[in-house]
């Protein structure tokens, strides 16, 4: 059957088995050259090295920032960079594209942005427009995400009297955005959100602002610098993501497609990552017939898995060295995509599970704590009545968990309050 986002169970499990729960993703400024002590100018080549950190430059949700990098450069005595922005990754060029297996109708929607090493703010941009205090004047950009993208917004709108807002925006050449229409002097601030058409344009705007705030001049004149050569570049500044377990928990809680795809590439590389993911699941479950995955997020309708394969994976993977504490990476009832499962159960922590939803898919798989043990459940529906199917899935979990207990962390291989487990062999959840 089509598993939808329950594929993220496999993806976060596989990536964790390869990388470990404490792994971190790095973002760097690298260069070949030296600082002119008289002027603070960097003499040589320099590049930004981005490696697909899904938490990079997120003003709202947190994570490492370009400003952190810029401050380190200032502390190292750099006061001026010359030349255009060059972007690379540790393995070569840094870019972003849509997975071929995604349907065209999804590509570019907020849940399906560009995927690749060149990622900041989840490759989504937002900005807010507020009215001016006087009619006839231009509205103003009052908030932005990621930082610095306000310079890409051209406001052609006008403030008018009243409370009505008739603003609209459109993408323009060069990665810019044009806001037109009218907004009343007493109207509320309007937010606009879109996926990035060209993440490098966002990166350049955010990088320029970060350098400026750090007191570093950037002369962007083209042709004055070349990409960093392969001759042992120096790391001029570096920031690190949160731990893998923290990122994986957020990916599952929010069902973050870009995060799942980046975790898969982090662990498997760019050479047939979905094939490596499929092989991992087959090895863990011993089922070589009912699992075939083509992406890491479950957004593709070509993914296939059986309910039994999901249950088998959830039972067996926590017993493997890389799986200790794995259930704690899943959202609990009442949070994230399980927020509607908050009522009807004794309290949060009775369920740890993952949902999956497409236009004709409703799936739900995970763990449910009971006094007599841990139930492992997989519910899959493919068909036109997705809403009704989801309600029945919630109902079954509430029925089975009406007298449920909080999932005991020690029985899942996790010391209290920790992710990643301990050195004891954990007793596995029992298969229903």
C-alpha cells in the first residue's frame, strides 16, 4: 500500500543507524589566503560551505545562523570580503532541486520545497507588510524570514483609509517579489509565505545582512574572486546543527518533508539513497517483498510498504544498536501531527506514533503503552474516504489506549529524560 509520511519512520531509523544520535551537520566559511593586517581585507578566495542543514537560518524555529558565522569572522579580524558569493558543499557543488519522483502538482508547495545542500530556512521565505500611518504612502516591510530577504521585496502598493487589505504579490525575475494593491491604515499586518524559487538569491541577501550587522564590508563586484581551490582550504568560521536526534524528532513531529529528504541524503549520499533506505528496511524486517521506497519523505505515490512491514520494523529496529530509544523520536499524543489524538487518552505519552496523509491515503503507525505491555500498531488506508478513515484510526487508538499508561522509557531502551538509550539490551515491544 502507499504509506505516505510513515516512510519517515524508516528514514529517521536508517539515518540514525548510519550517523548516530549525536551527529551534527556543519556549515562553514572556507578560504585560501590570509587577512591583510592593515585593512582587515581577506586576500584570497573564499566560499560558503552549506551541507543541507535543515535548521540553518530559521529566525522563528531556531538553529545556527549566518550571523553566527559572520561574528566569528569579525572576531578573526576580517573586516572586508571582495568578490561574488560562491557556494559549495563538502562533497562538491551545492544546489537544490525537486526529487524526480515527486508529482509535479506538489513541487513548489510549502510542504514540498527544493531539496539539496543549498538550504536555509527550509527553503521557504516569509515577509510581513504593514500599512503606513498616513494614506497615500507606501506600506512597509516589518518582518522577514530568513533575515535579510526584505531587500528582495519591492513594494508598489499604497496605503488607503480604512481597514480593508487588498494586497497581492508576485515573483519577479532575479528572485525578487513585487507587492501591489492597497492596504487600509487600520488593517492588520499581512504575511506572505512562499517556497524559494532560487535559494542562492535568498542566501546572498541573508549573508549580506549578516556581514553588515557584524561590521564586515562586502564588495560584491563580480570577477574579483574565484571559487575556493582544492588546495586545503582553511575553515574561517563554522556553526553546527543540533544533534541528529533533535532534528529527527522535529522531522517526525512536524512531518517535515525537506528535513526527511536531507537526513536521508546526509546518511546515504546522493547515489541512490532510496535504494539504500529500502535495503536497510528489508534487512531489519527480513521482508524483501513488501517494501519499495523511492524517496525519504513519503511524498511520492510510488512508495510501497505493507502494514506488517511497518509493525515488524517498529518491533525490531529498537533492538538494533542504532535503534535504542528510537520510539522517543516520535511525537506523543496531543503534539505535532498527533495533536487531534490529545483527547480520549489518559495523558500525553501513552502513544508515540507517526501519521501519513495524501489525497487518498491515511496511515498511522506507532507504539501504545498499556499496563500489560506495549502494543505496536500499523493502520493503512488507501482510498477516497481519507477523513473518515483517519477518524476511525483515532477511534481505535483511543479505544485501545483508554486505560493506557505512559510509555516507559526504560522498557524502550532509553534512560529517563534522554534520547539515545543506554548500554543495556532493551526488552522489545511485543507484537500484537
